C-alpha cells in the first residue's frame, strides 16, 4: 500500500478485544468483542472527512489505531506511509490529536506551561513555535488564558487550549475525537472557524468524529458512517441524504393565501397563510419544481432547505437493524 494510494490508508483493518466476565464463584467467561470489522478506506492529503456513528460503533478505536495507541488485530494501516503501531514515535511528530473527553494539558499548571513543554518535546524551532503560538492564541482567543491553571478553565476554554497544543508542531494530520462536545454555541463557532482556516491555509488533513452533525455539515464535504464496526457509507453529504432516503424542503411564499399547490414529484406538508412547504426527494433537483411553480402560481419568494442529517442517519441505522 503506497503513500500515493492515500495519505491515510486502511485495508481490511479489524480490532478484537477479549472481555472477561464473572459468571459464578471463581468462574470467568471469555468472549471476543469485535470493535472494528474489516474496514477499508483512504483519505487524501488535505481532505477534511467526517467519521460518524453511534456510541460503540468503533470510531474512537479507529482513531487510536491511526495514532498507534492500539495495534490492529488484522489488516494493514498506513499514515503518511508509516505503520502507526510499529513506528509510533516517528509518526508522533506528523500528527496532532484532540480527544474531547480527555486533555493533554497539565492540569495544575498554567496553560502556557503545557505549550512550553510541547515546544521542547517536539523540538520545534523557536521562531516557528512563536509564530504558531501567536496564531493559535489570536484565532482561538487564548490571550487572557495563558497564565490560568488548566483546572480553572471552562470546558470550552480547555478545548480551545487542547486544539492549540495539538497544532504547535505543524502536524500534517489532525485527528479530532468529539472536539466540540459540551461547548456552547459561541465556542463551537470559534473552533469550526479556526479549523476551516487551518485546512484552507495549510492543507492539514483532518479526520473528525463527532455527535454534533453541524460540525460535519459546516466542515466536511465527505462523510463516512460506521456502525457495529463496519463502514456502512462513504461519500458526500448529498449522497448520504439520498442513501438515507432523506427529503429536501422547498419553502414557497405566494402573493396570497391559496389551496395547497400541485407540483409533480413533490407534496405539500404544511401551509401557513401564503407560505407553503413542499417535500421532495433529496436526490432530485429543485429546478423543475421551481419552474413549474413560477409558471403556474403567483410566486413571491422561495428557499430550499436540506434534509435533517440526524434524521437521515437515524433512518439508516434503523433500516440496517431491521435487515
């Protein structure tokens, strides 16, 4: 598997854990739990990819294998041409990791001390360290927090601090495991804006796992869905809507209140005065509907709303469970 085949590349990767459970006096039962089941995918350099699924689907296990924390039970895995489990130290200087529920910062020390430690640990040239630190401090609004002990930071402040720490050494790949968990709306907006700029300016490859699907919608053009350790979807957000049989909504404002409009391949789902809501398949273009409305009705304004991605994914899980 050459680096040219994918900056991140997994080929039939699996991870099995052995679990022991007490079943009686001095008796224990062993069973195997397959957390990741023969997953294959590639991520190109500079891509921002969403990696989503329910709790226990295998997302964090995959990330831990990509960083070298866990060793795959089967299959082959490469990040920038490196086997993470065999060359973890060599890979460490090329990746950054943020686990939303765990911090890499020193709990009792001021935030700046964790950054100084990273400066030495990664042997970052002084000028580059200062440039990266200044940039992160400015964009993530950390200036007033540098001398505050990490334990005194709010969750949102600590998360921004963790992201900065992961980027000081200019990683080529950034793994984000629930980076906006528990954050307020303002903090989420700051983190998302920073990640967009990072990817656009430096071409950093980003693999993002999250339960907040707005993260995916705002940051990623490609999404992979994992369920019970298996990859069940890999493609665009638009394709995900189609795969989950999602519906788009055409919101129409008419000059006056009228009975529900009649348009081929669409149905009226709601009427409020002169405004009507029409549902149509996610994979269908809105253009023919708009043309028909404009020709047959006194149209004032309209807008198209995309399907609720959470509902789409929930439907995919439900259908898979039934089958």
